[in-house]
C-alpha cells in the first residue's frame, strides 16, 4: 500500500502506523463528573463501526514527518482516496462549528 | 537420417567402466543432431540419483535428463506413482527433485526450471529405497482409504492413534522432499525498484509492450521468469519477417538493453500483486551457478512500485484427463515442441499426438521435422480442421478424427495408448511419447490477487482476466489473445496505453510479418465414460494425486462449491497451486452437477505465483541482523569492564558487572546493590525515553497528558508523572523536569519511548491542536547516568563546577538544573532516585557519555564507586516498591498501583473519565502489595499465583499474582511485589504463592510494598 503524505509525498506503508476511525470525537472532558457521559465515553473508547467502502481513519507518519493524517481509504479495495494533515482537519471542523 | 543415428559431438565422460559396477551411460542418446539454444561445444556434467550424466549450457535439468533418456524422475505424493516430465516450465507438477546437498539441499524444485550447471547434484524424492523399486507404491493398493477426504474421515478416531500411529506412517509414505537440516549458508537480499511501466513476461506480447513503452521514454522494468527472454518465440518453429523468431528476440533485447530507462530482469518471477501498484518479485541471482559467487546474494526479493503494469505472462497448456495420464512419456504438446526446438532434445522415439485444437498440430510437424515417428494424430474434434489434416498428412501419420485416447498403457514408462475412434472402435497404438493438449489456460494469477475473478470464454475454452487490479493491463495469451502476430500487436497496444497513462507520447510498433497460426479449439476435458475409476486412475491434479474419481466423490458427499471441492480433495493446494489442474477439475465438477463452467465458478488464487523460499522472505534479517541493536553511550566502557549485557527492546544494556572472584551473578548483583545502599553506584539510564517539550502552552499540555497536576511545578524542579490511556488504565510513567519558563524535558520508560512520543503527537495534533507547544525526542541526543547512594553528592562535587551549589538546601530532592561540569562542559543535573537513596541523574550530550562515565569512575574511586546493571537496578526498585514493567502491564489502574490519589479532580486529562468507572477503583481488584516469604530463603517465583492459605489450587481461589521478585541483600530475604485482591487491607496475612510450572508453593506474608526506608529519609538526605 502507498500513502501520499501531504508533507512527504508518496511513501510505502511500512512508514506509517494505523490508529483507527477518524470520525469519532472525544467527548467533552471538563468537568467529567463520575458517571457523567459514561455512554458517550464507552462509545468513543470501545465501539467501532466496520464500514464497507470509503472510511476516514487516522494514520501516523512515524518514520517520516511525524504527522497524524486523516486518510480516506476504501476498506474494500485499499484504495487511498484522500490524505490530509489531521491538525488541519480539526481546525477546519472547529471553524465550521463556530460559523 | 534419424537424429538417433547422430554421433555425439563430444566424447562421453571418460574413464573405463569397472567390471561389475554400473554400465557406462551412452552420452545423450536423445539429443538431436542439430537445433536448440544450447552450447553444444561445452559439456556440463551432472549427477542424478547417483548416476553421472552430461548436458550442455542452456539445458534445464529436465531437458538434460530427457537427452540422456531418463524419463522416470520422481514418485507421486500419495500413491507413489512413477512420474516423468509433463511440462517445460514452472507449472511442472511431476518432475520435482531435491536439488543440491547438505545445507543447500532444496526440496520440491522443478527440474523444468533448474538451469544445468557443472557439478549439479539432484535426486528424486518421495521414494524408498530407490526410484525404480519403490516399496511405498503399495500406497497405490491402499488407495481406497487414501481418496479424497481421507484426512478427515479415516484418521479421526481414536484420537490417541493419530500422533503415535497414523501421522508417522503417513508422513513417511506421503510427502514431498526433505528440507535441509542445517542453516542456509547463503545470503539473501531485499530491494525496492520504481518504474513507470512494469512488464511481466518477455514473450512476444511482453517484448512488444516493453519496446513500445521504452521507445516513448518511460522507465520500464521487464521481468522474465526464464533465464532467456523470448517466451514461446524460443520454443516454436516460427519466422518473423522471414527470419527465425529468436533473431527478432535478440534484436528486441539489444534495443531494450540500449535504452537507459529500461531494465530487463531475467530469472525474475513476479509473484504477487499488492496494493498501490506494488508488486513482489523474486530474482534468482546465483541459483544457476555451481557455487554462490562471493559478494552476490543467492536471491533478491524485489518490491517493485510501478505506476502501470502490463501482464504478458502467457498461458499454460492443459492436460487431458484419462486413465493413466500420469505415465512417464506423457507430455504437454507445447512442451514437446520446447524440448525439440529450444533444447534440441527428442522427448521420445515414437509419438502419438492427442489434442482438441489446432495449436497442438504444430507438434506433429515439429516431431516429423526432428525425425521422430508420429504413429497417430488423435483429434477429438468430430470434424478435424484443415490444419489437422495437413499436419497428419505431412507427417505421414494416421489421423483419427473424433478420436480419443482412453487409456495409457505402461508402468514406469509409456508403452502404448488405447485409442477410440469416432465410431467407438478401439485400437492400441504402441508409442513411448504422447503429446497431449486440451488447450491453453491464460496465466491470470496476478490479476486475481485483488479478488478479481476471471471470466470463462467458451470460444477459447479458457478463463481470461476480467476485473483487473488498478493500473494493470493484460496483453497477449494472458488475455486470451492467441497467435504471435496478435500477441505482438496486443503487447504494443498495452505498452502504449501504459506509457500514455504515465504521460508519455507513444507510437505503435511496426509489426513483423508472421505466418498464419490457426488456433481453433473445441472443448475436451476428459475421455472418461464414467467417474467410478474402474479403468484406472485418471489424474486431474498430478502433484497432489487428485483423480477424477475424487471429484466424483466430492460431489457425492456434497462438496460441490469450488472452494469446498478444493479443500475436500486438496485439489490445487500443492506447491504448483494446481496450474495444470484447476480448470479441468472445474469442468468435471460442472459436468457432474449439470451446471455450466461459469456457474460452477473459480477459486481465488493467492500470492505467491511460484513457491518462494523462506530465506528469501527473511532476506538479511536473520540471526544478529534480525533487528537493529541500539548501544548506549557507555557500551564500550561496559564491555571493557566485562559486563554481561541483556536486551531491553532494541537496546543492549549492561545486566551486571562481574568481578574476578564473584562466585556467580547473584553475588555480583548483591555487591552492586549493597554498594548503592552504602556508598555509591553508577548506572547508564540513557535508554529511558527523553522528550523535549517547549512552548507557551507546554504546562497546559502536560496537564492534559498526565493524570496528576503540573501547573504549579516551578522552574528547576522535576515531578513524577503518571500517564493513562483513554480507557483509564495506566500507560506509562516517568519524571518531567521544568528547565525554563516554557521548556520541559519528559522521561518515559525504555519500552514506551516510541509509543509515548506517538501519543503526545496525537494529543497535540488531533485532540488539542490549539496548544502552542512543540516536542521532539532527544533520547539519542543525551547520555544519562544515574549516580546513586549516600556518597553520590560527594562524587558529583568532584566534577560539577564550583559555581553550582549541591547542598541539600540549594539542590534538594527533585531539583533539576542546567549546569556545567569538568570546567565548562554543559550538562543537566536531576536529583531523582529510583533506588530510594540520595541519588542524581546527570546528562551530557551523547558524544560525551563515554568520557563522563570514565570521569565518574575516576572521581568516585575514593568513595567506592561501583557500576551496577539492570539486575541490581531491578532489586533496588523492588526494595523501594517502585512499579516497573511487570506492574505497568497495561492491565493495571492508578488505584491498583496505590497511586489513585494522584488522579487530579480539577482538570481534564487523557483517561480521566474512564478511570472513574467503579470497576476500575473496586478495592477487590488486585492491588499492589509487598511480599515476603515466611522462610527468608524460600525462592519467591515471579508469576506465581497468590491463593489464600489452605484453599484448593483452582482458578476460583486465585486472588492475584507475584509480579516481581528478587533476593534482597538489604533485607536479607527474598522479597517481591504483587497484585492481590484487597491487598492493602491484608498486610500481615499469610497467603500461598503457587508456581505450578516450577512445582512450588511458598508461604508469603503480605507487607507494605516499601521494604527500605519507608519514611523516605535517605531520599531527602
Ligand atoms: Zn510525512
């Protein structure tokens, strides 16, 4: 598999490591009273969908620029449809939420 | 003139034959007088099953054996049937031999692909005691129980018999060759190549594709499995533009060789299609040489990254299924032509040709031209084509139209075939060679590795690629395009398409003129009237000994789906992956179940296309090169002192420093521990992960990644930090020091240096991207040495520059500072203690680590300074009750480790929410305790289970375990740390440590985990 890192260009799979679903968002942390939001946390930490087709997921370019990436990968074909720096994805999402 | 009248061009192996010994072999009696791409002027000697033979450079082992009249070359897998040579290529299922001897012995190599070299040694396999007289062929008589599914049915009961009786017998009787007993002495490499266009196969289509793409300027890699590129152009009597086809090949190769961006790789098998245009290939660099050349690998495993690929892998001819179709002397029709035309070998003296197609009729002509008698041409088509009629007439052979070979006759060699004509009359025709063809199967393997299933084309009687992997095109016979002219044109088209897709301007190849090559075909899979097998075994899969009857049995028992058929009968599961078997099996199953072939389906073929030695996959990564070794800055110094080293991940760390006179390692470790407790010791702790964190928001960031509080840590102080995973369990721990307003240096455990770095980047880039903070690993940049013991301050005073006050008031426990030592050398000093003694860690740029340790030893000598290793480090931390790897095992919580109070309630941090789950703070969870055997000298085994005294040794009474244990010279007893249910509430209780592996039960007292200086006075001294 080949992944095109926005910083480093097209590189081999062995430079990257996989984390998982990039569509999850960490539940609000402040202030997490005991038991509050337990369901949201359990879902965030443990529950994963197993989608067939394009999937947005987090990868780490550990043997390159150390960027976390949001990679859109077709889980049926391993085709890489898009790669973005994770930090830009979060910032864009927050800007959208503010607007 | 018959070719057999020809005298050999060279004299045979010289030397008289000793009387009474084996007769002298006539030299290459089946070598034709002329023709073939062999060097007749050079003689190559080889050895097969203890007999000496000769051949020529350019021969394969198979062609040389045939030239010498050797046709029996092996015994079959299950029934020990005599087997010969079926093919002339890598698809060979029968002629499998053990190549070479000793540590280089390689089983199951195909005689058809082994290039002959001088001194080659090979032996037949799967026979006992000899190939001609194989006692185990009695398996053939046992065949009623060795049929399909026998593994599942016959040997299921009683289970105890399997290991002692059935398995050894089956393994002895059924099997393939023997692997070498010794380590492989050769070396293997791995390499990566990049190109625009990868062309797989250098037959007419592949050469045309490479020429077209190469001329356009594309970076081309052309891989050819064979030693000699050319494919069928080397094996056929064929002229291109009126010249022999091999001349066209030579010119094409010369042109490709002159192109700077084109690389032709012969002896290179592309074995797998992977994601993103990545292909696996194996290059046989020195397999064809008598001895591996110095400085050359035996094989190279290539990863080829190609923007486009043209698959021009050709096709494999199909056998026909009939009783006795495995007898030595029965050969694929195309292979017969290869032996005649490429190798100058007569595969027999009297031949019958049996086929359902026009292509095989070339064999009739080639046999006749080579002077081999053609007794009959059996064309299964009711209305034979003009091609058949002409071929038979020209060869002076009898044409049996609408006929079939219904049985092969002979034992260790074919002696005759039984033929049934269109009217049903049967006749027996003596012959020693049967050239058969059921048509050609395109080599679709590389197109199926992404899950694409090939499509059946009735007019071709074959499967062709349908859905292709991204970036791949198929050309020539691999795509079902038959004939040289069509293959050249198709190859050029595919090469142009590939190069165009890479942005190159292409122009079509000018096509040589090629005589017409008829390729008409009508389906024929078998000549059986029933599948009961009364007429004898009709083989579908030669290598795995699967017969037509087995397929009938599979149908009967309900294994009709192709994948079930495969697993039930083992069809296609041998090392040849059923290359000559699968389509026939499918056609027979289709017939048996009344379905069409497309309805019956196909199995998926997985990489590798050809067997690959484990050595090639391992490459150079074996023994000491299996993984990289990381050495600490004091490694040379420790080596000089005779330290014993231990692996900590990739690191090599000094385990202890034995001195002459030490009775054993335990005495050494005791001495090292005592030195730290009473004087001073030094230990390299460079391997701990070090991360430099800087930025205005560094403190805020630490608040998020650590469970405890950081905001109030002043400059010049360090603090213990506990890091959780988001699921609330402990991830890592370490100390982080604040060196400046916006600069921190974090330490991690040795094992988690990489994972913590990755985690911090995740937190920063994904969870909290607004923090203005940056971080970098500095583990390799700083050498760090622990100086521990009551005299550590005295030693440091000798090297720290006088401007720096080391008194307890000025530099108390947990102080941190950037200082200078030895007259101006920059260093960092931390007052940290893992041992519980007055202790420091001093860091210098890594290049000064060696100098620092030597200076410390020198300055510390008057104070009794003693180097200590990881073993003493472990004892010291157990004595002090510090959790380490065995306690931070990914399943423990802060509460379990007695650190629940560290969890801040005033901030958000990774793991906070989940750590609050009631189950994670349940006091009944196994929680950290100290353990002390009731008898101090009772060995306390780490890993032992903790059970209440007197309770049965069952999982139900298991309450925890011993996580770490050591002999403590400071306490004068074995001590340990453990995790025990309700642990802290049970101090004083006696429990049992059960070690079922060691067969020991030790009574231990539950105590607080800190054995030495529980009030911490020494730390603050
Ligand atoms: Zn990168």
